[in-house]
């Protein structure tokens, strides 16, 4: 087994919150149930996340930066109608 740190769901939620990304206490369980969450492992009947993979998943959830609310609206519109930027 490699020496990478594993995080329990509460620890992973704390890591996200520490970085200013507020996750509810059940968010990771809900996303795991829907197959939309970060990759996890089961050990001793509990879910654990490799820290590096979890942080990478968090980073992937961030959008590209916006300069204004109008920019966000335009980007959403283009995405919904299939227009490339």
C-alpha cells in the first residue's frame, strides 16, 4: 500500500471547507450514491478518499473564472444552445 493519506468523509468535507468550498455533511454520500462524487474506497465498512484524488476532484468542480455576472449568463446561454465560445 502506498503512503498516501486517506480521508474519511468527515475529514474530506473538512478539507473542502478549509479551502472555502462549503460542502454539507451528507454531500459526499449523496454524490457517491448518484455516481457523481470523487473516487473512494471502502475499508472497515466506511468510505475513504485518497487525499490527492479528492483534491483533484474538487479542482475539477470549479468553473473557469468569470469577470462579471453578464459573462456567466452568456457562457451558460452558449452552453445550453450549443454555441462554442
